[in-house]
C-alpha cells in the first residue's frame, strides 16, 4: 500500500504529491495527518490518496514514519473543497488544507485535556477505615475525579480492586455557550412562509437570499431551518461576520439546541478550539456557529449553511489564501446538496442582483422577504441633521443640538443609547495650524491617530507609536491641534454633557483581550451602562431591548473613500445602525449627523428604501463598469526600496500585456496599468500594483492564473495577487 502525501509547507516547489510506503499494520486513510521523511529532514503532511500500485522503484520509496492522529483530520468532501480552492484562489493545496483544522492542532501544540477519575467496581466489598468508607459512599452516587478524594485511602481501595482509575476527557467549554433553555416563539406570517420554503429545500438543496428589515426575525428563520435539518439527521453551519456577534448568536442557539451547538472563532483559546473542533468531528455537536473560518468546520452530512449579514466584507480573507467564505459556503453547500441561506437587511449589490430575473440558474438566488418587524413594531424614525447648519449656528460640539436633546430624553426615561463613530481613537490626525504639517507614521503613508487614554499617536496600519509633539516638528510653532473625531472623543463628549451617564466603549482597542467583546456586550445588556459608543462592530445584528436611540455621529465618514463600494458601505452601516433602536416595546429614534444630507446614499438610508438604493447603485456600477459587471484583479508588489517595487510592477505589466495580446483577451479588458498603490508606503516598505479591470464574461480564470504566475516569479519584490479585494487602498 502506498500513500500520496502533500507536504505541510507553503511552497510552490512542494505543491505536488510525494509517494510514501505504508508500513505493515499501519492504518492510513485519505485525510490523515502523517509524519514523513523529506530529504534529510522530517515533515508533516496530509494523505490525499492511497493506492496499491506505484510506478516508482521500490528502493526509492521511503515509509511513513507515523500518524499524528488515529482518525483522518480532513474529511473526503473537505479534501475536494481544498482542491477547488486551489484553482479558485490560486493558492497551494496545503494552504487550503491548513484552513480545515485549528493551527495549534495541526502543529501538534494542543491535545485533549484529561482528568483521572475513580469508579466503584465492587460496591459490596468490605472496607476498613472511615476514609475508605467515605470514598465508597461517594462513588455509589457516581464517578468522582481523583483530586477530590483522599489520596492514601483511594490508593488502598485501588490495590484491593474495589475502585479503578480511568482517564476522562475534560471539555474546555467556551463561555458563550450558556443560558437557560428557551421555548420557540410564535412566528409571524412572513416568518412562517420563509421557514416553510427553506425547510422544504432540505430534501434536495437550494440557494436563498433572505432580505428582512432590521428586527424582522431573520434569526428565528435560521433556527427553524436548523431544527428541521437536525430532525433529518443532518448538521448545519451558521456564519456571522464579527467575533462580537458570535457570543450572542451562540447563546441563542445554545438556548434552543443545548449541547448540539458548538462555537468556532479566532477568539477562543487553543484548548477551547480543539475541544469544539473534536466535538464537531465526532458528531457530538451538529450545529456550528462561528465567524469566517467556521465555514471549514468538519460537520458531516451537511444539511444547511447560513450566512448572516451576508453583505459584510469581513467574510473575505485579506491574507493568502484570499478566500471568500460566502463563495466557499456556496461551493460546499452545492457539493453536499445542502441549503445555502444568505441573510441581511442590506444585501450586497452582487447578491441582490443574483435574486433578480434573468440570472442564469447556476448563479441564481431565490429571494425571500420579511418586510415588517416582529410584532408589527415600526421601523425607527430617522432624523437627518445637516452639520453645516449646526456650524453656522455656532455649535462647535461633535453633537448636534438634536442628538444632545435626544440623548438627554433617552437617559431621563431610563433607556439606553448606542452611538456609532466608525473611527477608533480620540482624533483622526494631528496637524499644525500654522504651516499645515500633519504628523504621519515613519513607516506608512498615513497620518497617525491620537489616542487620549494612553496619550500617544498610533498608526492604525502597523501599530507604531510615538509621543504627542509639543511643537510642530516642521516649523516649531506651538499651534499643534487635534482634528477629526474618534470613539474616545465621543465618550468624552457624552461624559461632559451627561456626567451621571455610564458609558462603555467598543472598538479594536477595547476588545483585544479574550472574551472582551462578550464582556462589554453582556454588561450593556444587563443595564450596567447607559450608552454604548463604538465602531462598526456595534452596528449590526445586536439586539438590546432597552435601546431606543441610535446616533450616527458622522454618517459620511466612509462616504468619500477612494473605493467604488464606499456609498454601498455607508448605506449599509447607517441602515444597520438604525436597526439597533426600538426592537422591543419602546419606539426607536435615530439621529443621523452628516455634512452631505442630499447625497443619495444618505437620503435613501434615511428613508430605509433598499430597493431604490439598489436600483440607483447598480445603474451607477453598470455605467462606471465596476463589479459585479466587471472583475478587478491586482498584483501588489512590496519592497524596501521604491525603485525595486516599481520595477517589478512595470516588468509584470509588460509580460501581462504580451499574454493578453497573444491569448486574444484584449477585448475583454477594461483597464490595465502599473501604478503606485493609494497607500504607497506601508510598514516601512513601498507598494506598487498592476491593476486590471475586466468584463465579468472574460476568461477570468486564465487571466488570474497568469497574474499569479507573474506574482510567483517576481524579482526584487514580494508580490501578492488579489481578486476583487476587500480593500483597494
């Protein structure tokens, strides 16, 4: 017997199988992690195929040295998924396989936690001494961990054969999996119709887009789909876009499905992740809730994959392999004959377009709509405040008069408020009012952000810090001033205007520690705080019954970024944030502050008219030739010297032009050029790109494969291919 093994090293030179002999008596199967010789060293690898024949000379074939785990760690269907990802995302096979199991487990750095347990095997035996009799009595009620029993007396009972010791695996359970069981609520008519339609598809599979306004009960439709799948003996995966949402969703599912629910995300400890992965692999937990990487959970007999808040860019990885969890979910569901359910109050333009008439069957999503909130509750009224008029009236505060008034009214009635400012820190940049000098990061082409809590300037790209200058580094004037607004300054303003209010802040800086997201949200849910200030992580999916006010402090902050999706993202952020208010018996109110009240993105978000926004935005994308009507791909070249990065980009541009002409691809190309990246310098290195825009009907696979080849052979610079990147900066 022979095994073809892919070596667990991300190298193009090793991106092919190596054949090894299977030693007599060793049970080797596809998907197992093995230890093998490689040249003069040893390496780990994954078995991708077993065979009884081999064309190589027997003397040249080395044997497998051992198995990492007795059972395969990669399921057959996941092996097929990895092969698909290799072609789709231009990555090495092992880079895809690595996503299929926790990194610490793959490297052998974590194992099951076991504890020694005493079991009574001769309950009628005669024993001496009060301590021995005490142990026997305790063990009559059930097995007990040995550290809880008197050691000397226990040893004597073991020697007599009255008690035996065995090892039991001890689960490291994530804190989010808690809460009392809850009964199913009564469904609305729209929820019932939606649940019936998606559940009926469990027999043969189907792809759906659930478009429901905020508070319409999309999660309850997910739960009914999952319950039906479990009744049919199937398993399910539920994806959420942010770690911040995972504890809440996990709690809801745990309250309905108990031990059948498992959780997977990067915020878990290595031990928790290992134990949850093993429970899923063994079929002990058939409902997986997690962020992007949970799409690779080893759930067997898959019945459904749910992607909540499907519009979120966080579903796309910004590291190689640059996979999109929505695409992977689509592929995995299709291969398993499972249901794929994408849900959002603000679907992406690309997804909503797939639900429109005229789409080819293989790309089509069936649209299901939940047009009203549960219980007939109205959507919150959104009031747009023109901050230009506030300035003219002499208001220099970051809060308009209307927001201050609304916040005061909310607090006076014992309600809670949420305030969104999509920038962390205190001030967005520090500038000299005399000469205009802006303090920038030494390693990146961006301004540094002032963080008042630590009294430092910090780069949000590389993390570099420096003290706040007392005078201008350029002209030495003392007129250094902080400009822009961040979460810290909003918290400061709330406390200034409402000294008795308890305020919590939720952004990247306050959520770095383990379980920090859950602790902040739990405190706010308990009513320990009156106001929650945060970045976009507080804008979606969260459900707090006592929140009656949502404030968007700077609605147009993301509106004018140099990215074709900036208006779409602004619309989504405003709509989602508005949806946090008035979700229970008290009506909600939203105050939207902006300097561009007449912009269609702001205006349509205020009226919460998604269909009108989709028609306007898709017409703009079609006319400007942006995705989904085109595909954007770029190779980013990075080097310590600017000339090296620029030279590598220009060389790739020349070769790519030759390829496009030779292959007859030129008519499908909208735009192609080598130029510097919008953020030219990052972490001390220079960045240039070969930017290409092509029609979606082009042979994108061949063209991106050629771009990957050019990236792999780049000289003098690191190169990385990105297709429809999340961030174009």
